[in-house]
């Protein structure tokens, strides 16, 4: 009788495996479709983000150009740039120490040192002050430091 029970058990296991295989095949197919859909959505999202960045960049340039044409003075450092080597050369050309240059600009000597070594960059207001110092000569700088 045990052989009949063994055969029944093996037949039930075979049918169960067959049913499970059919169910998992459908699930695997659905899973593959979901992954495809997710990948497509990610691509669409990336394209949309790139388009948004392009539009935002273009809008920013258009705003800056319009403000420049109108003579808008909202940001004093607009259009100014900072180069480490240029700043160091300016200080050497004027014959100033870092402390004296900082006093002219309105910052500490440590800030001047950090700008020259490239560890930090000046803020917009400081860029405007640097631009003003750039227009001065040695005598004018000496007069301002003495005052």
C-alpha cells in the first residue's frame, strides 16, 4: 500500500509544481513588463529634467541680459569674476600685505590669504570692493590706508 501512497504523493507534487510554474511564469512576465515601464519612465523623467534645466538656464541668461540692458543695479558684482592669480598679482603690484589688502576691501587678512590660495572665493559685495581697488593706483591706496 505504501507504493500507492508514494505514487499519489509524487503525482500531487508533480501537479503542484506544474501549477506553480504556470503561476510564476505569469508573474515573471508581469515583473519584466513593470521593469520595462519603470525604465521608460526614468528615461522620460531624465529628459524632462534636462529640458527644465535648459529652460531655466535660458531664462536666467535672459533675465541677466534684460537687467544689464536696463542698467539694473540690484547686484553690484554682476559680470565680475575672480581669478586667484589675478588677485595675488594685484596685491603684489600695489605692494600690499594681506592685512592691508583686507583693510582696503573690508575683510580680514585670513580671508585674503584663503582667496589667494584658492581655499575660498569672495562674495558678491567683496567682488565689487576688489573691482574698486583694482581701479586704484599705489598713491590712492596709500592715501586710503593712511586715512
